[in-house]
C-alpha cells in the first residue's frame, strides 16, 4: 500500500494522544532520507545537533487572514534522549490538508530538525510514529508568542513548546522582585539552552495553566528571579551563567515549594515539573545499566535503584565469571539516585548520591575487593 493513501486512513482514526500499535507509516518500498553529513552539525553544540533544510516553501493556510501570517515560520525538532538510534515518521496536517511528511533516523543522544514548516498561526495535527508501530498525536496550536515544537524521544514520545524567558516574555507575570544579575550571550537560543548552555527547564506538564516562581542564588546572592503563568506543554528555559558556579534553586507554586542544590558542571540542564508537587528532575535521558562480575566465579547480583523512596529498578542478574550484562534505558534520572547491591554470598553495599548523576551509563561492578557503582559521563542530551 502506498504510504500517502495509508496516511489518510491513519489520520482518520480517533484518539488525539494515545499510543497505538501500527506499522502503517513504515512502507518498505519508501525511500529513507539521505543521512546528513558531519559538516552540517552545528558548531559549539555539545550534542552535535543536526539539521535538515526545509523541503519547500513554508506552508500557508489558503483561507488564513493576514494577521495569521507569522513573521518567522515554525518547525519541528526531534531530540533522541535514548542510547539507541530511533527511526520514525513525522506527519503534519491542517485539517484534511497534508502539510509535511518525512521519515528519518534520529541518532542516539542527538537531534534532527525540520525547520520552517508552517507560516500560518493556526491549529495543526502532528503525528509521530516510531519504528515498531507506536504512534503519538499532538494538537499543535501555532502562535506568534511560542517557538517551534520539540519532540523528546525518551522510551516514550513527549511534546514540548520551549521558549527562552528571562522575565521578559509573554508568560512572565508582573513581579517587583524580578532579577537578572548576569549577561546572556546574544547567540544563545532554545537549541543552546537544551544543549551546551546551562539552563533551568520549567515544564508545565499539566493539562491546565499554572503559575510558578523561580529563584536562583549563588552563595546568598540572588542571581535570577521571575514568576510565570504558563499554558499546558510550555517549557520555559532560563539559561544560568557561569557554569562553573554552584546554585541554590527554588521553585514555588500554589501547591508548595521545593529547592535544589544544582551544579551545572555535572548536569547541564536541571528540569522542573509542575505536575507533581512541584518537583525537580535530573533529566529525561534514562541511564543504561551495566552489571559486571569481575571475579573468576559465577555470581548472582541483585540491583535495586531508588530516588527518595520511589523504586526505579529492581532485578537479579546471574552472571558467569568475568561476564557483563547491559540493560538499555534502565534507570530513570528522576532525581538523585540510591543503589542497593547484594550478592548471593552475603555482600551488601549501598550507594547514595546526594545530587544528580552525570549523563551516561551506570556501572555496578562486583570484584574480589568489593562492590562499586560509577557513571561514565556522556556528552549528549539530558
């Protein structure tokens, strides 16, 4: 079946955000895009972000008024936060009009962009289907005060509307305590704030508008303060400089407040969620887990991981002598991690990290000298 005709059938099915199993968009006769050469990677971005040029003139709705035409077209960006490459198809429609269709591979811990897709402020439907058939729909309302749509590929598919806001955007509220005690380089945009530049990412991951206040101190000096009134799915990005300092961050909402001791040199991006509490998150790029038996005898090793009292992972591994087992995307970096490791011969160790661990695979190793847990830092998205 041709991909376009099947696409129309898929878009006619119900359900605006549910995942469903369907291989419809992956026609083996369709051609995949040519890989982007390394020369197109953005200089200075730690994630090595890749971009693809627009395939045609940005779409303009034929019945749109002059006021609906955007000064700058909007696009879609895909961030793969997992440790494996992801092949997927992206479809953008305006009612029954097909605006954009393309398939691409997003490398592990990397990004692919489709810039300048639409030039009209209106409501679009975005469909993302990953290899294997899981697909997610999103109602994308394009507005002049919101930037591009970003799609985070975790084990799930998440949609965000990020924008840079140091207190002077449409969603900042009047606040006499608004403070900005540092200068931001002019070349810092959304992509940099999600990559090479240290930043706070405040997510309204609830279905309704929420108000929140952020404050950032260094050694008692207030470096940043602002309050926001955020629509659903909006992600406010606050770059914080310099990266070499250590910061106390406070997030306050009507539901309460929470604080975090943040070191950007360890975790470049600190996420904050308004859905639970509120709460800080270390990231969304799940850690791979590697369990190593570094002894000359077979062993059973039990590994349990927690953040606070929340259990994140629990499994017992039966490893031969000098064997290694890897579990991809095993540990959710929801917060500082605590590990409990036990072996069948009675060894027991606990590792309690008080702050966010760096991006990268976590290794649990058992040797004749004891048990240790370590992280090998990895460049990439968080």
